[in-house]
C-alpha cells in the first residue's frame, strides 16, 4: 500500500484527454458522482510495464457506462491508449491503473441528463494488495451483515462506484474485529464474494465458485477458471450456502488487486494453503508476466 497520501505525490493523471500534474487533477464540489455515486471504474494491473487484459478492462468500463446510462466519449481502443499513456508518464513497471468515468457538476439533482461524462486514468507503482504474511498463511474473513443486492434492485453487473458503499462498511467492521476482510453473502443468503474479490473453494480436488448472477463476474475470476480447466481441474459454478464452507479443503480469493490470495480463516473455520491454490497461483503468476507476442 502507499506510504504517502494518494492526493499528494509526484506524477501525472490523464483527465479528459489531457495529462495533468497529479496534484492538480481535481473535480468540483458539486460533481454528480460525489453526491449520487454516478461513476464506473476499473482496476488494471501492470506487469513489466504492460497492463494485463487491457482490452477486456476497457470494454468492461464501456459496458458499465452503458448500464449506468452514461455515454462515454471514448472508445475502448482510445481508453486503452490513454491507459498506456498514464503508465508511461508515471514510469510504472509493476503497478495499478485506475480508470474512472463519472458524471460532472453541470447539473445538480437526481436527474443528470445535462451532465458531462468525464474520464480520468491514474497509474502508480503498487505491490501486493495483501501482506506477504497474508499471502503465505492466508487472509482471514468475517462474514458481513451486509448482503449483495438482487439484480433487479441495483446495477450489479457494472463496476459502479455506489455498489462499494457496503463493501467499505463491511471491510471496516471486519478489520475492527481483527480480520483481514469480509465475506459477503447475497440477498438469498448464499456465499457471494469478498469486498473486492471473487471467492473460490476447493472440495475434493474440484474448484467451486458461486454463480455470478448478482455480483461482478471478474476478469481475474474468468482467467483463473480457464487456468484450472487447462490444468485438468474441474470447475463448478453453483449456489454455495454458508454451511458448505466447512466442507472445503482450500479457499482463495481472486481479483485484479488481490490476484490469487489464499484464505486461511472464515469466521471460526480454518483452511490450509493447499496444492490447488498454489498451482493456480503459480500458473497465474506465469501468465501475467509472460512476454507479449511480437
């Protein structure tokens, strides 16, 4: 994690087609997204100066804008080029890229047809999301009291800013209780995801993961499922109830920031960092650091 405030550092942020000094990349107090959560974002990892699955992330940002009734002024290719500009301008080798599209301050109120859709992209060097010890022994999760909403009550398939309010609350509550993160159930009481990562568990050598019908179907999630199949591991997408967690031999989380992170404890249940987790973590590490084809 950063050792200095994110708003006070050297570097540049791409905003609406311009590369601005980091400290001057500001928005107005009446920005619609600040008051009403009308924004969509992405998180992208860069390895050896190259963003991983940049095209997929750019396309998902546009799809999220469409779901949020926001007409993004840039194409997926233009967004990808801008991400590369941000990476190069900040000399990022191994780091993180944060594109964000949001409604501006041109109109105040719930209605926002007159607002301009702004786009910004920041990039900075960033190591592991979780500590080295957590990566070795597994993170700890506390089941949250907050639940992921049903798909007919929120734009659950967009990476929308407002959907993360309950994630922040859940993570804070878990950290105060001595845990690393929170495990979130969905509106039906099924296992869903972490606050910013997807969930997997290993049962008798098979990889089980919740159906992504009310939360984000992560790009890393899909990548790990492909890697599992390539390595002869059966992948099962299904409804997982909390009481089934005790049947798992291994559990891990996946996400752009989290990559593949083992889970060592959920509430009072403990797990080993086992062979399937290690195999997939190694395979993922090899994939993301593979040189680009000429």
